[in-house]
């Protein structure tokens, strides 16, 4: 795995050179394709070098990170065009990429924790440095303190674990099964807030609305998945406690998912709507993961990858409208069908992915999660049916309000979209619909 890390490290000098924006992006795409060729579909760690290795969960997440980060550079062309501290932006993004890749490659719990927390810093700089409104300072503080406050108990939990087990290697920790309540809560809370679970989700819509398009893409695509990935890693040695307490989180997430879906139906800000829909989707991922069944764990992994692509694509679309209209309000972004008829197709395709229509990967993930939850307890059926219904409802609300109706009188005539934008959306959408043809990678790995 060191070759991947070194390749990313050698992109750093490119960030300081003049006019190397697209070069960096091409190198990142090259890196993604090299990584696709190194396919690792095993449930045990392969390609181990020093403290880093890769199994199937890591593989999917690292590939998603590289893909989304390559697309972030394609989406943030305005930073390059107006020369808005371009080199600093590139440096920040590559730093973020290397921290994320190291997070997902770590085989040691302490190293994972270290990189997990470090990836917060470049994200914070993205929001503070390239965000749009003055409220981005508040959003940054929310993001930082929500995450850091609950991560300190986790550090203590890791020290305790090391004292007890004498190792922090994920693979060796699977032999243990702890029965300490404090440890369970200290290990879990950090990931629940990162997910974000309902009741702790307040930082997410704020951060999304204030972040630039690249910040939103990385938040929706990868940052939310760090929590799910961490849970997949710590649950093997917390199974006893999981059987005792998990029903609490499942109930909160399912009820919260329905409430957040209702919140979505009242949003007038494009980005806020997509951000809240992320909370609802991650709620169902969390619930499925907490059932600790085979199908639940696989389904949550599948939906995490699918949601990363779909949500990121929707944020790109919102940004495309924002660059044309100068506003993200649904009161102004309406009747876009008259302005950008070919963009409406992308709104439809990514919107249908967001509400888990076939043939997207979201469908596979959602079906497996619904299976796992209903087999865990039939009572979940009620909330799940509401969740599925409202998920379709707010997506249709987003689509119809933005595409139909009388267009805003202050809007001028403009181009229907650039080739770069179509390519950007295509590269979000194609993996979503191709991956379902190879669904066994996502579902049959345990």
C-alpha cells in the first residue's frame, strides 16, 4: 500500500507549480485507475506494508475517496478561473486525500483514530477559506467541537483497550469480546456523531450550506462514511454490548430518519435539502449496521458507497445552478427546464439514485438494509415504510420545484451547461449504475 501513499506524496510539488490545476486532476484520475486494477475483494488484510493494509471495506472507501477528490477538482473550476488561492486549494485537497487514504489503510486502532481526527483539519480549512457566507465561521466551529468533544472519550477507550488486550491491530482484536459499558459508549459516540446520527446531526446541514462545492462533495462523499467505517471496524470486539444496547441507536435513527425527511419537505435551500436527505440516508445505514447481521453489515457498506456518489452528484448540480443563478433558493431556482433542458436529465438521474430507484446501487443497499431491519424486528416496518415514502417525496419535491414552474424573472439567458459539467455528472452517475451489475463485491464479502 506504500506505493499508493508515495504516489499521493509526489503530487504535493505539483500543487506549488504555476498552472498545474488540471495536471493534478489527471494524476489523481490515473491514481484511481491504478487502484481499481489492484482489486482486493477479501475479508482479510492484503498488500500489508508496515502498519497499512487493505481489505474489502478499505478498498471501497479508498477508491471512493480518490474518485470523489478527483471530481472535486473538476467541480471547483471557478477557483482556478478566478485564481482564488488555487495552489493553496490544491495543497489542501491533496493533504485531505492522503489523510483519508491513511485513515482507511490503517490496521491499527490508534493510527486510525489519529488520521480520522486529522482529516477534520483540511475540511475545516476548506469551509473557512473557500466557503460563501460569513456564517462559515460558526459552521466550522460546530464541525470542530461536535467531533472533537466526543472523540476524547474514544482516545481513553483506545488506551484502556491497549492495556487490556496488549494490541490495537484490528485483526487481532477480533478475538476479544469486551463487556465494559463505558468502553462501548466511548468507542461508539465519536462515530455516531460523525455519521451523523439524529440528535447529533446539527453540524452537518450547517457545514454543508456554508461549504464550497468541493467541501460539500467531500463531506457528503467521504466524511459521513468515516463514522460507518469506524463502526464496522470496532463492532467485532463489542458484540456482547452491541446485543445489549444497539436497539437504542436503531430506534433513534429510524424515528430520526422520518423526522429529518419531514424537515426536508420544508427546505427552500437546495443545499440544505440535500444535506438533510444525507442525514436520513445515514440513519438507515446506521440502523442496518447496528443489527449486526450479515445482511445488515453488507447493506450498510453498499449504501455508504452508493450514497457517497449520489449525494456528491446532487451537490454538484446544486452548485451548477448556483453558479448560473447566483442563489441556492428554490424560489429563484425554478423552471430550470426552460433554461437548461439537458441539465434536467441529470437532475432526474441523480434524483432517482437518491430515492433508490432501480438500477442504481442505492436500491441494492436499501433492499438489503430493509431486509436486515425487518428480520431484526418487525416493528421497524412502520418507520421504514415512512422513510421510503418520504425519501421519494422530498426527492420529487426537489426535482419538480427546481425544474418546473414559471422561471424567475430576474434570470438571464445562459448556456445549458459545459462539457466539463456533463462529464462531472456522468462520472458520478456511471459507477452507481455499473456497480450494481457486480453487486456480489458489495454484498458477499464477509
